[in-house]
C-alpha cells in the first residue's frame, strides 16, 4: 500500500508507525527534515522527485547478514532504472550513480529482536524531474537531466516496488550468492584505479575489488595488499 502525503518531517519517521506493515510505502512530496547518510540532510524540490520510505520486516535475517538488505534495495533500484532506459551503478554503500553523478540516495535504518532483524525502514530519494540543484550539492543528476524528459513518478515508484519484491524474494529464498554476485557486477568503480581518502585525511590510489558479506569495502592499494573498510572509514574522491 502506498500512503501519499503532501508534506511531512521525515518519511522514515512516519514509516515507524505500527499501523504500517511489510512493503507499505510512505511517499511525501516535501520533507522538512529529510535525512541522508552520514547525518546529512536530504534536499528535494517539492512535486518534482520521489522521496519515500518502504517498510520491510526481515525477521528471518540474522543481524550479521543485514548488509544483504542494502544489496537487495540497491539492485532493485538499478533494475528499476534499467527498465526506464538508464544504466546505473551502485556506489558503496548506498548511492546510485550514473557516471560520476548521484541520482539516488538511500538511508536504511534497522531495529532488532534477539539476534535477528525485526523491522527495517528504507528511505529513498530519487532525483526525477528536478533540473536545477543547489550549488552546495556536489554532484547531483536527475532522470530529466539525463534524458531531457519528464517522468511519471508514481509509475516509477510502482516499478520499483515490483523490482524490490523480486529481489526480496531472492533474499527470503536464500539466494544470497546470487545477490552478492549481482551486487559486485553493478559496483561503481570496481576494478578501476581511483583516489580515496581515509578518515584522517590521508589520500591514496586504490582499486575496489569488492564488498564483503558484512558490508566492508575491499580496496587494493598500490603495494598489492587488500584492505577492508567500514562505513565512514573511507571516502571516494570525486
């Protein structure tokens, strides 16, 4: 079920309501306190993009395997864009890129019960029909800018629901190897040499070789050694 609002503070907060259940969606045209990764706010022009949250109830999934949900969501978004003729890549951990520009942001928030997940809120912001962005947003792009067309946002959202349902079924059915293989195939900058920055500001040249099932990014340094990084331990230099 899709619940549409004209405005709200945050769809992720709204999605915490106990009245919402698995695969329910809260879609708002405007969020006064939309959130992104790393504590950043999410800015979107009213009535031009898709800003929504999906409720998932992956009670079968152990906490140590929670990164699989990130793979499910990211792959569903890549598939959705492909259906609309746009080739995307997954920028670790939770962004969708076209070339070197960001088209989609994802914020995933979990709650737990025992050693397993109980409820997951997936907040997604897709730049759809917006053509002008604030100068302080580093590298945005929208579907409209990519193709010079405007899009039916509700149709796009429903396509995503279909793709998400398909990928989530793979997760439920234990097809974890398939998810991880497909995720690696769609990974932004995989097997390419680029510059990265560590948390202390150190920059180095490295090659992304993959992502561990736990979500750690595997980067090969120029000395040939592979090192693993958690979220916030490394940044892409664009």
